């Protein structure tokens, strides 16, 4: 057994002492199979292990994560893990599993060659150690590597036992994983938007709505994202940013959206009058002023900044790790930044719910404005 250290002042690794990361990289470079069991795995480390699997041509891989099924998993990490799990399964090389029988806080890394384990690392280090970030850069880990045949076999057996269906399941088969929502940074610092406490949102949720309607988000499937026939919503609704630019020299902002309401809705009693402002409180705690515009007041938008609605809606998908903003939509010829049915399905929401709460709030001019609750939810609810 050889001890593995962290290299953090004022307790740096001394000459002759090996760090976990150096040892891990050395072992994986010799392996064709890796079996990993950890308590936690950061977003960066999940991506990193996928890159290492490709780099070293690992033919078999299993990542078992022990704490998320009980404590909740960050949604960005979850969606990334789902993508990588599908990729590994499609390639026939492995999977990502979550321990769901109990909380598992062990950290074991086993390396194989030609079907036989040749080394194993155990200790305090979760998978995040292979991709240091601000949150763990000064977190000291103490581990050990063994090449002793009996010890390696015992650790390998332990990980195999953990993969038993009585202890864990493939992440894609678990439908009740509690997800921890990430901060929507697309609204950070936006002048006309404020955050409100959860208690405020809960209050408006409990108000009996005097008017309520839902707006289904119309988007293409991934396979139809390049088909511009006017029927696939590739250049309208929340993908209007892919429509022809208003200026020859500048493409539309990726966060631009166009929320258009059907006639049967805007003709309802209580529907907002054109250009009459009202307050919106969102289900995730944002507050801003909005109004209806266009012919028949059929479009919803924020007052003073047409990107706010898109920053709120698409920003949630970005925070969840399902899509990345595109700097220039005209150059995104593969439309990787386009919102598709698959993205909405993965997020679990495909429609907007508008509820007039019956409450009012005073604006900066001293005028009482109606308060509407805006929620991003599933049309199946």
C-alpha cells in the first residue's frame, strides 16, 4: 500500500510523495477497464471521466454514485450524467448507476487490464478530485493505492456487489431522483428583475386564480430542427432567435423569445389589456413587470427589456445543463442552441402557466398593478 496526498500549502506533498491525481492518471493510462464507486461526483468530474474514457480508449466503465438518490442531485450534473450514461450504453462500454438502497459514502477506484483488476485506490477523495474547482481546490484528501492481489480483488468485489440491483440502479431507470435546481445566472444583474423569497411565491401560489391559462411551447424535434417549412417552429416562439435578423450586421440575441397566445385565450375575460403593465412573480422566485403587445394583445413580454422572458425561460434550461447559449445564431448552422422537444422533455416542462392571483402591488409610480403568477411546468399535470 502507498499513501496518496494532496499538494496544498501549508501541507504540500513532499519529495517522493505521490498525489491522488498523479496516481489516478497513471493508473488509468495503463487500464482498459475502470470501476468507480464514490459518494459524490461534480459536474466537471463527470465530464472529465467521460473525456478520459475516450482518451485512453477504455473499453468498459462503471461509475457508481452513492449519495444523490437520497440527498438530491444537482440538475446540471443529472442531465450531464444522463447524456453520458446513454453515450456509454450506446457504445456498449458501460453505465452510470446511483445507489438507491442506502447512502453510500465510500470512495473506491479499481483499474483493470484484460479483465483482471491490477490496482485500486481507496480513501477520502470523491470523483471531483480529478477536476479541481474553486469549491474543492483547497480541500485536502488522503488516500492509498494498493497493488496487492488480495486487497485489489476484495475492493473489486465490493464495487461489483454495489452494482447489484438490490443496491443500485442505472440512472436512466430511476424516475424519482430529487433534483436540486441550479441558479439561473442569465437573470443575474438584470436591472429590471428582482428576486423574492420563497414565502412570497408560496403566498401567490395559494391565491385562488381569477383568470388562468396555459401556453404550450411550440418547438421542433431534434431531427426536424433544420427543416424550415413553417410547421416546425424553428424560427418562432422560443426559437425566434433563429429567424432572419432585424439588422444585416447583427443576428438576433439567443435569449429573444416570442410568446404568442392563441385567440381563444386572449379573448377571455380578465386577459391583460394591450400595453397595460402588470407584475409577474415566477415559480422560481423572480419579479418583474410585463405587458401584452402586438395585434389583439396576443404576445407576452417584459416591460423595458424584451430579453427578460427568454432569460428566465431559456436560462433555466441552461442552468440545468441541457443547452448552451449561442453567441451568433446565424453562425449556428447545426442549430445546437435550438430548443427542441427532447430538451423540454428532459427538463420535464413544456408549457407556461399564467395565473391572475387577484392581488395587486404598487409600482414605482405609486400605481397598483395586478400580480400574475408565471410557472414553467408540464402540460401533463
